[in-house]
C-alpha cells in the first residue's frame, strides 16, 4: 500500500512491531516528510547487535548497524535541506557483502562488509518506528514502509497508539475552519496554527480585536509607496523596492473597520493617491456616515449618505464596504448590505494609490480642500479597531510599531507605517454586555500589560439573573420556619399525650360505698392528703 502512512505528533511517540527478521539480508525503504531537524525513523535492538535509520541533521541521513564486528555507520549528505516538509525517499540495504544507503535516488553511499567476522544480525527486541531507547523522536510523517518486501501496516497500528495519527492528512482539512477573519491555517505535526499576519485580528484563532484609542490630533499613516531612505544600505533599499509596487491601480476595494466616538465631524479613513483620486469615510456634523469617492470624470465627488442616524453616540459600529468596478456595497452594523452604483461618467480605476490615513489627514500632495476644511479638525477622538484595507491592517501595524518603540527596539527604516500623537492599544473594540457612552477625554478601556481578557464578576452577574446573597438568605429563612413548625408540632403532641383522661383530687375510697358521704370517705383513708383549694382544673 503506497499511501499507508502514519503521522508522529510528539517526540516520544512511536509504533512497535514484531522483531525484524533480517539476519543475513535487510532491505528497507520508505518515504518521509518533516519540518523537524532530526529524528529516529526506526530502530531494532539485540544484546549488542542493532539496526537504526535516523535523520541526524536537516541534510544528513544515517544508516547504522552492528552485527558483532562493531558499529558501522553510513551517512548521506544532501545538498538541500530534507526538513522542507516535502516527501523524500530513503532506501537502505545490508547483506553479507555490503551495505548501501540512498536518499531520493540521488545521494548514495556504500561500504563493503569485512572479509572476516560476524555476518548474522541477531535481534530480539521489538521493531520501533519513531522514538525508542531514549533516542530523539521523529516528528513528521512516514509512508510506504517496506522491510524485506513486506509493507508494515502503519495506519492500523497508529489507530490504537497515543501520539500517532493514522495517515498524513493535514489538520487544516479538519480544523482550518476555526481560523476566522481571513486567518490562514498553517500545518503543524502536533496541531495547526492560525496565521493572523495579514488580518486585523490577533489571538490563536484570529478572533481577538486589535483596537487603538485616538486622542485629539492622533493619526496613523500607511504608505503604499514608501519613499527610499537617503543613505540607506543596499539591504534596506532592496526591502523598500519590495514594498513599493510600480503601479497601484485599483478597480476594487475591501474595507472593514469598527469605531466608537462621541465627537463629530471626523475622518475615519482617507486613502489618497498621486492623482486627484481618493476614498474617504467620514462622520458629518450630525454624526451620520458618509462615503466619498473621487475617481475622476465627475465635477464633484460621488457621495453616499449611508445612514441619517447619529453614529457618534459612544457605541461601537461596524462598517463593511466593497467595490467592484461601479458596484458598491455598504453594510452598517447588523443591517443588510445596501448597494450603490457609480455614475456612468465616473472612472472606475483608483489610480496610483499612495497613502492611507486613520483619524486625521496630513498630506502634502493633491487633496480635497473642502474635505479637510470640514472634517479634519480637531481629528477623530475615540476608538478604531478591526481596520483593514485590501488585505492591509494599518492600525495593527502601527500598534506593533508603537510597542516596539516602547521596548526600545529599532524597526526597519523602510516600514510603511507611521503614526503621530499618542496611540494607545486598547480592547475598546470588544463590545461589552452593556455599552455605556464613551468619554472623549481619557481612554475608557485601558489595556494592561498582561494582555488578558477581563473576566466578568461572577458574584454580581448570574446567568439566571438572581442575586446569590438573596438566595442564601432565603434558604436560611426557610430552614428557620421549618424548625419552628417542627417544634410546635412536638409541643402539641406532648401536651395531648393523656388525651381523654380526667384527673381529680378525690380519695380512692370515695367510690366504695354509695351510702357514705364524701367527707366520711376522706376521713376513712389510710393516707389522707391535704387538699389545696387553690388547685384548679383546666381543659385545653
């Protein structure tokens, strides 16, 4: 079975089979792929004899054995790394005449057996595929393992072995769906990783909002065409050339962002160009959202009044916008998307996209003076998060640069992102259970250095909506009432234990003779009792 395979996910994982019967002849072949720099493929031991195949380094495969004449090792050196996560074939053979090791049918080495000495390979332990005997375990996948013409069933044995997975299918096939918001699933032999580099999110599943709090005058600038730095080294200039495309002409845009503010007017995002073209998302004086396109061909920019509501109410709002040629789709919060269309006279190409601004515009090239006059002062004050434009996350890059500056590290001079003013990373993008109005002065969502999520107060917030202290007091009251009722029942039973018996103070002999009077009977008793006239009889 050519694709009979197993994946080893931990350094201590291995498969074991019956002892390899290769006394005078051993013929072994298999395929492997790995990203680890070393690992034992297989091993079988005897008293002193052994046989082992191992990846000793990213470019070296070793075949070692001992038949009683001392250890023998054959190594093959590859010109290219073998831990490139691609399939490589290993063939090893040993008989009474020689030993041969070959990798990828390209690299080969051999050694003749000694003329005198032992020739039989005597083994007694189980055959281990993967880590064994304290060796460095193999991390990766092995398939089509054949030993003396017999294919070992790796898949069946892997199904009942911890740390080993049947087959070599990727984790991303099953779990890649958990990488959200455009995160890319990256295969790992002990799991998978969500790469959030090109997204506006962080976290293990690219779901953690990356937000920043803007004070008055704060702006973020992202250059799509960064200028070369004078006097920079050749490496820096080469990096600049990689960041600088020759032509940046767009016929489509994808824009997402979340904001919350109590101030208007303001510029949320402005994308400029080396021509008169631009794209702007602004909050007008009444707090309503407006999208402005100027792609040429029109006397006035094409303006879309998305909603007449006041969005500068301190609550978070989400914007998802896309354009394909003339078709524009804008979605605000949870409402359905609304479609718009550029006029026929308008151009559809966004020529020579140059710079993206967040919060405020500080541009020296062609710019709309009316836009700057109406919306650029004093600038955006509040929270921006989840900012993304055509696969670029400018706010996330700026916050990373700000963190590097605080750590006294030196980012590359050709970095396309920069910022002015005080930019503070914040969890303001995470919507709370109840959204209070946001203050415009201090940062109402401070982010501590531990970058930990703020837990809910479990003593104050209960899913059922019942206060825990009230529940405890109610239980105590119920126990007290039950105890009082039990005590009353006990007292009533005790007081009525002689129910139906009538007690008097008459002498016992008073009923013996009907003819005697009561006074005579009292006098005639043996033990006369003194009658207490104050005693009374009661009925309950």
